[in-house]
């Protein structure tokens, strides 16, 4: 078990390194850009009178330098890793965690991982962090550090093995052996059909020890699993058939 303390100064150096990367324009620039610390190329700075002036980070180097200096000062003033984390652009949460992990205590790493997962709509879509890397991060933390007390108690109450479900949209039908599953069949149905297209609900069995965490934060009864340990993966029987069988 990792017993080290968080090295905040090293974490700040990681944040500064990410702050210095180039801002990537998009087809919607300058309003929308890609960068660890901003999702827009248009920001506003307060002047001495308290009025705000517009700055263009893509086309005016002076504005960019001023913005980097301002964010850098916020990083330097942070008293803990959470204050740095909250400065980040959501799509880069996991990128930051990946590079900061060697300098984080197990408790801080677990807290940041759970926050990143719960606060992002598509948490595992970060191109800088592969599924294997993400799984390794989850496995490096004891489960109790990944969950609040309520979720930890639910995790402890699970049987063994555990029946899990995953809803896969038709456009994403190859993405079955993934990290994210649910204990709730209805949640899986929603994910399978949320874009109004035909989808498929899968069910599988997994040992409790191969579940990294349980999250109720988005009311999805989500479990993070080691996909290599999933067993008996199959298309879940149609709900109507199951209900008919129960009636008989």
C-alpha cells in the first residue's frame, strides 16, 4: 500500500508543465479550444477599476502570456491538490492525474480519480490516458479511498460473484469489455437507447475482488471493473420475456 504523502510542489510543477502546452484550435475557435486549463480562447481580465476587458489567447501573444501568468499564480497559491484540480478543463482531468500520480498520496489519488470520473460526462474519453493506464490507476488505490462512506458500504455489501450490466449503443457495439458497468438493468437499458437508436444490453459475472469501485454519484449504480475478469458475457434476455417467465 502506498504510504507516501502528497508532494504538493511536484504536483504544481506538473500543473505548470500542462499550462505551458500549446492551445489547440478547433473548428469553433476562438470560442472553443482544447487545452488543460481552458476550453475557450476568449477570456476576460479585470482592470484596476474592476472592469473586464476581453483577451484573445489564440491571436494575441501578449494576452496569452498574461493569461498563463494569472493561472500560474493560482497554481502557486494552491494549498492542496484539489484547488489545482478545480482549475483544470474537464477533458484533461485524467491527463493531470496520470502525470501527478507519482507525487500523490493514495488518499489524494483516490479522491481525484473518483472526482474526475463522477464529474465528467465521458470520463474515459481522454486520448492521453488509455484504458490500461486508467485501470492501473484505479487498481493502485485501495477501494475505500475511491468511495464515500455510503458507496463504500454498498460495495462491501455486494455478493460474490456480482451480476453486472452494460448498455451499448449500436454505433458503439464493439465496446463491450469496458471499465464501466452497472448493477442496475434499467440504467443499462437507458444507455443502450439514449440516442434513440437500437442498442444492446449485455450482462456478465465478475468477482467482487475485480471490482475497483462503486459510484452512485450520477445515480447510475456504476461499477468500475477489470474488463479482463468479466465472465459469461452475453446479451441480456429481453425484459418482457423475463417478466413472462416469472408470471408462469
